[in-house]
C-alpha cells in the first residue's frame, strides 16, 4: 500500500492502520490442512517415542491440527456471520477483531475458547487490501532467544477492504 498517515508520514501497512475501512468482500476459506511440526507438544511426542527408535526426523511426529481447526470453526461461526454483515459497510478495524479476549502473552492474538488454537487478523502477504483471519497453534519455545512463539497454520477468512484516511460520517 502506498498511502501514509497525513500527520506523521508513516506508511500504512495494513487494515489496522486505517481509521476507517469499507469491507468490499468476505471470503470464508476452506479449512486448512495443517501439520504442527515444531511445537513443544510435538517435541515431547517425539522424545516419548524413544530415542533409540527415533529416526532423527521430528517431522514424523507431527500433529495433524486440521480436526482441531474444524472444531474451532464452530466457536467462530457467529463471528464469521458478523464479518459477512460488514460487506458494503464501513467500520473501524477494531470492530472486526475476534470477539474473544486477547491473549496475555500474545496480545495480538485471541485464544479460541475450549481450544489450544489462537486466531489473529493479519495482512495477506501476497495480496493488497486483503486482511486474513489466521489460525495459530503454539510454536517452539525459543528460551532466552525469544521465549514462547505461535506458529501459523493457515487462513480461515479473507477480508477485502478499502481503507480511508479520514473518519467519514457514517450513514
């Protein structure tokens, strides 16, 4: 995006940089087939399999997170419906955030209730003016090099938008 803040000159990098956006389309994407290959849970599973029998390839102990994602979508169903009601309307980006409280450590992510998964709005890397709801699981702990992490599993929703620089009167 080439727009920037008229006050400080900072370049806008995504939907959350705008004071107001118009939602032009909301796409509910197919459930991503996701393998967790690097969380602490995977490492513990690999170590529990017995070092003598382990081939050295930890990815063989990967955990299929697809069923968990499918179950989490039930908890997200009302939120998906809410997002669809914004099509053709303007909103502040904060209104589009998931309805669950932000995590205490990963303040940019929201824990899906009754799940080990998190969701967060992230700008699509390969498309302009598209923000995605991305699902995450716990990633590896980097210890003193960065602590706990989340690893992305895939997008669930694509929100197409047009950003506005100034607050416009809502109709």
